[in-house]
C-alpha cells in the first residue's frame, strides 16, 4: 500500500503591488508565509504521523515550498502540476462573486485565460500517477492548495462547495479548509484509492 499525505499550504502574506510588472498569476505565486504561517507549519510538522516521509513534493508557489520545508531535512521536489487553479484574470476585482461555488457546479467553467476544474484535475492526476508508480509502498507528502486539492479529490469523492466531503458514502471532511489542512490517502498496488481520512 502506498500512502500519500496532502497538506494545504500555511497562512500566506498577501502583498500590495504598487509598482510591479508581474502578472497577477506570478504575484500570487510569490506570496510568502506570514510569521504565524511559519509557526503553524512548524507545529504541524511536529505531529509524529507527519514525519519521516520517503519523498516530499510541493507546487511551485512560494507558500507551498515554505510550508514543505518543515517536513523534510533532505529536499523538496517541485511540480507545478500541483499548483492552484489559474483564475484567468488581470486583477482581483474581475473575479465574479459566485466564482467559488460555480467552479464546482460546472467543472468546465473558466474565465479569461484561466483553467477549469477539469483541467486542474487532469494535470494533478498526471503527476500523482507518476509519483504512485515511482514510489510504490512509500510514504509521500504533497503540499498544495485548497481548490486544487479539492478538485483532485473529486476524482474519488463527492465534493460540494457548501457541504461535507464524502468517500464511499462516508463523511471524511467538513469542507472548511484551514491552513495546513491534512489528508491521508491510501492506494493499492493498482493505484486505486481505498481510503481517505482528514488528519488533525
């Protein structure tokens, strides 16, 4: 059995870009952790179950890498396929008020040059399968983002924007994503998910 732990990044420090030519996407990728965020990740890493990973992966965002560093003394493998959903906007004012709910009601919904949930699922699943094939029977950590992880979980689970998440009819998560929210996924030798739990 291969065990994969997914952790959402810790608390990010959002910047105010006064004179910055970076796109909104790049600005978003560069957000570091707050001091409180560093402390949250550090404390989470002290949980015995969340130690001694065989391999650690992170998205290419600063806040995920900064979170992942607390769970390894060796190295972090960066895979942008685990990055957050790309919004496809030039400033935050362009984001529709119902964006969060609509994206999970219509998995092909997207705006501008952004991504749909189905597109996020496809890229994440591609990387996950490669990892599962390479690290059979290992203990793996992947640090990512709430929307992207929820999208991936929808491959196996019933996900609703306003209701608890269920797997095989059983509730495993209330749907309220905290910083460093953690999930344990167990896969059989054929890469089938056999269990998912919310680690507190």
